[in-house]
């Protein structure tokens, strides 16, 4: 069992996620990390939909403007605004009233009954919500205190609704529990800045969007945000997804549900390789953060997906990449996160598969990302962007980039948000996406004015022949070269004598320090 670390006792100056982390102290220390996380997420979902329900109910009761004469007890009034109908016996207030009395033994059943009632009145959530709060192993005194803590956080206000609340909480908890579960099976939550980068790069305005390992559905959320920010509307894209972890699949359904986003995530969780839930799907846009370097995976040797080579049994990376390509529409685009090793590994036929992808002109752009972006792993990662038909893009007025691949080395970008985590800023995202869309010649991209040019140390457009000369390695640093250093104006014949003099002075200082240290050691009886 994973013991929850001690935390601070004051919530006066800490943020939203850290305040939730304090709830870890409200449950027994022998509770498994994964179990605790989902106890909290279920309660947050209940609080979230109850808060948004009460907020809309207040508008209906006020009866102003469009709500004049509205019936606040009519479920259709809520469903019309993508607000879940919460029956009276399931609203947060009665649940919390039980929780306020920490010794109340019925609190678990009260929460379970609330979940059952919500599923009953909202078929979309059937079989998704957790309903095991009454189990004997869950201490009811601690559960009541936990409910009180969550009850102090307003989740229905406009500011919080604009965020990926469940995904954000999931990311934070996954990071804090990384030692216990976060690194298991290579399963990682994709930070929002990486989600944004993937979405901004392939720009899914309209069409079918697919994620073969959708996790908490953060990429779908970012895709909808992108569309709305560019003048589109909810529903311009059709969402398809699959997830193998049952609890994460339920979290994704909840995450889309609170946003009113429709999507086909399958009727259950399933292994993408063993049971492809969308076998006939050809997606216009594919987005994915697949598990890295998974060695224990199901592989059928004669699978139709292995068009470019049989992936090794010991690593699923090129299984995921070929699965993505298999589901791309004839003119489809794809963006995925991968471990850096896939860019250069030649083990077990991986180099042959990568060469086949390059020779098929599928690799559009490679981006090397800075470290410390992920909460639950420090493994360096990169982004692959694939284009099924660059010729079609050329015919649509894009720059003719056939037999060319763009390399972007973004490892120096990002800002540390604490000692161990880095985040890509909006300006970083603009720099990367602006470079890519300028290279593509995508005149439809908002605010695109720059003309593409290689920048030493950052980006390089390389031909397939150049890539072949490098052994079909796709590591951006191999191509972009070193960053140009600005000339300081000092003539070499003047600079070199000065540098040599400085070096001799440093040698002298080093010898002086060495002599002093040896003298001190002799004084302590350790010198010769």
C-alpha cells in the first residue's frame, strides 16, 4: 500500500490542486494511491455537476431574460443548456450535511445513492459513476471530513468551468502518486501545454478526431477549445476514442460529460491492440499520447496494421505509430507523443520500420521537447506529426513539401513552474506552431504572416535524401545544427591573448587554492 506523505496544514496561500491534496490526510494511510485518487475524483464530479446545476437553477428561479417563466424543476430546462439534471436527493448539500457530522455512519450510502440517482436521470452516465463509498474498508469518519474539504471549493463558477477540472486534478494526483502508480505500464497524463501543442499543430477544424489511448480525454477537450477559439462551434468535430484502463475510461466519459461534448469512446474499456473498437474508422485527425516503451503487449503477427514492418514484441512504440497510420484518412493528419528512443533505435527491426515510414513520405515534422514537462515521468519525449498525403496538401495550395520533413528542436524552450516541472508558455507554443505552419505554407492559419526559413539550432527542413544520409535517424538535434552565436565585435587577434591571460590567471588561482587545502588537511593530520 502507498502511504500518503505528510502535507502542510494551512490552505490560506496554496492553490486549487494543493488544497485537494490536503484531503489525502483525511483518509487512512493504508489506502492504495490509485483507490484514493478515484475516491476523490468521484466526489469532485458530484460536486461539479451539483454546483453547475445550482447555478443554472438560480437563473431559472430568477426568471429573467430568456428564463422568464421557466420551470426550475423541469429537467429539460437543464439539458437544453448542457447542464446535468441533479435530482433533489442527489444534490451536494444533503450529501455534505451528512458529511459535516464526521461520525455519521450513513455518509457512504448517501453518496452511493446520489450517484445511482444521477445515473438514473442521466442515461449518458449509466455505469460510469463510482458507487462504492459505502464499502466497509472506506472509513466513514474520514470520508465525511473529505467531503467537507471538497465542499469548500467552488467548482461551478465560470472560471473553473473553462478549465479541464477533472483532467487537471487527475494530472496533479497522478504526479503526487507517481512513485506508487504513475509510472506503471508507461501510462502518463498529457500536460495541457503538450495537449495544446498537438492540437495547434494539426489544427482540427472539422472532421473526425481519433485518440487510440485517450486517458482522461484532455486532447478532445483541447480540440473543442481550439475550434471555439477559431470561430467554430461544439460539434464541428466527431470524436472517437479508446482506452484500456476501466477507471480512466470512466473518468474520460465524465470529463466529456461535464463539458457537453459528445463522443464515441466505445461502450467499455478495451486494449487497442487486442480489441480495436473502431476497426473501420479513418480519421481526419489523430491525436495520441500512447504509453511509452511498453514491453508486455498483445501482438498478432499477421495484423493488417503492420504495413511498414512487424513491431518488436519487447516494445510497442512502432505498434502504436502504425496503428495510428492505419486509422488515418487518405488525406489525414496525425500528431502523437513518443519516447525519444523511437527516433533513433535500430533494435529488433525498429530502424527498418522507421526507414519505411520515411521512404513512404509519411513523416511531416519532428519536435524534440524539453524535459520535466510530465508530472509522472522525467523521460525525454518528442512529437511525431504524420501526413498521409503531402501531395494532396500541395494541390490545396499548401507549400509543396513532398520528400521533406521539418525538424524542430524545442529543448531549450519552457519555463520552470517549480523545482522539477516545466511548462511551455503561450509564446513557446506560438513559436513552434508558427514555424510549422509557415513551413507548410498554411495560409488559413490565424495570424500567419512569416515566411519560413531555417534557423540554426532551432529548425531545419531536410529532404528524404538528407535523412537517409543520417541513417534514417529522426532526432532534430542531428539536423538543426548549433545555434549561431552573435559576434561580439572583438577581432580574434585581440581576443585570443586576453583569453589566454585569463586562463593563466585562473590556473594560478587554482594552484593557490590547492596549496591552501593541502595545508589545512595536514593541520588536521591527513596530509603527507
